[in-house]
C-alpha cells in the first residue's frame, strides 16, 4: 500500500528505549547530545518576534521577498538575484535533488556526516553514495575513493563545510580537485554551510565558503536555524553561482512556485534576525570553546561547529559504551555509528551543552573509559 521510498525501520533503537525508561523512572540524565540552542540557556533579543502588519498581505514571490533576499545577500556576500529562499535547508536539498536528478540518479555525500541525506534523497528516488573522510591529525577528503564512486549517473557532490559532526573544513587543495572533477564530469557542487559562522580559529588553508566558486555550477546552502540559532524559525536559502546558474535558478523558481512553502512573517522578520545574530553567536562561541577546553585534548581535531568526537578504547563496541554509560552513569552521548563512522569506537558530544552538565558528564565518561 505504501511507497517503497519509505522503507526505513521505525522501531526505536535500544539507546532510545533505555533513555525513555530512565526518564519515566524520574532519573536525572546528563544529556551531552543537546543540540537545540533554544534549550541550551542562551539569551535572545526580546523583539525578534514582534508582529509586522505587512504579514497580513499575501504577495507570493517564488524566489523570496526582496527585503529578505537583500538581507541574506548582505550576510552571504552574493547578489540578491542569485538567491532563492526555502522553508529549510532540508527543503533546499529536496528542491536541488528534484532539479538535478532523475529517479535512480546518484548524489555523492560525505561519511561520516549527519544522518539526513539518505532520507532526503530516498524521498526523491535518488541514490546516495558515501565518500569517506579519513582522519590523520585532522580530517581529509579521500579523493581516490571518491573518484571510484563516480558514474555517468552521478549528478552532484555534496559537501558540509564545516562538517557535522567532525567539525572539519574543506581545504583549498581539496576544492581544486573537486572543481576539476565536477568540470570534467558535468556535476554540480552542493555546499552546506549552516555552521560556517562557528569556526574555532582562522586557517588560510581552509575554504570558508563556496559562495564565490564560479568555475562549476555551485549551490551554497544555509538558514536561520544555525546562523541565528533559531531552529523554530524555518527559513533557508540557496545561493547559485557558476556556469548556467541563471538557468538553474529559473528551474528552482518553478519548483518553489509549485510549493510556495516559505511564510511571509518569517521573511519579513529575517532582516531583523540577521542583524541581531551577533550576540547569540558570541554566546555560542564562548560556550563551545569552554566545553572544548573541558575535554582536555581527548577529542579528535575539530575546526568548527557545535560537536566534538571522542575516541573510546576499542575494548568494547560503541553500542556497549553508550548503553553502559547511560545505564550505569546516567550520561547520554551519541555513538559514532549514528553518523556512519567507518570504524569504532567513537562517541559524539554536543558543545552546546550547559557547561556544568558538560563538565560533569565528561568527567563521568572519562572515568568510565579508564576503568
């Protein structure tokens, strides 16, 4: 009766079931997975959600209201005419997969990374191939393995810059290789840059944004969810540049006009939200730096974002580590396999966690791992 695109196992995983049982029993959990900034104790300006009387008038604009695109263009450093607004970054992916791919075509995505792309691609009848990121004193794109994955049906290479959860940026030498490959194979590049404002330090070797990459058709994605730390304010955008970007935007506008999913109130509020982003971003950067210091170098190298990866002794499986840590010490972390790490054992923690909770949770984690 149901579409084969919805083929996922909906059974709760053992970690979720154990967490629910502990919460139902009234136990206090040190949650080191909290990634919702609105739950993390940050202070927001009070006037962000003031009503705007212009929201009572509906004038649909498939690419987005001019005032919103102009504010985003100033933030992104691109002309407003190269922007198309969406309801979220996830919707941006959906629009791009619709535009670039026929059913059965392929998208290359990084591994490890956030477990989202396979779901979004499947809903568009698109196949995902995961190219590996290798770790050696930092994360690097395994270009040889990526090359082996390319077929005539490969339509785009997807980057997350900086990556989630590794916090690694694309390097300039890697971009040169990717551009050459995309040019030779007529592929597009999609760069997800939602965490771009949260670098830990400057580094001239890395690529801060692909919003000005004009050698191949390139799409840069971001949104208010991370830029303004407002995940409930659903507004994303696609910046298009490179050869045939105008043609691509025309097709994206047709798709957007079919859905008209972006609400008028959030578009009208976007300039004010972007203008006010500095204070909450400062709070987040201070929090992530403080929590990173609490790890005392026990994490893999991370260059930006909201997460850190901690290697665990290979004396047991990741599932055993996270289950026993929760069962015996009431500390919740995410296992590496949630993000498709290729080997064990790793756990991932959110640097947005309140510092007192983070420090105590990490203390228990490290003590447990050393027993």
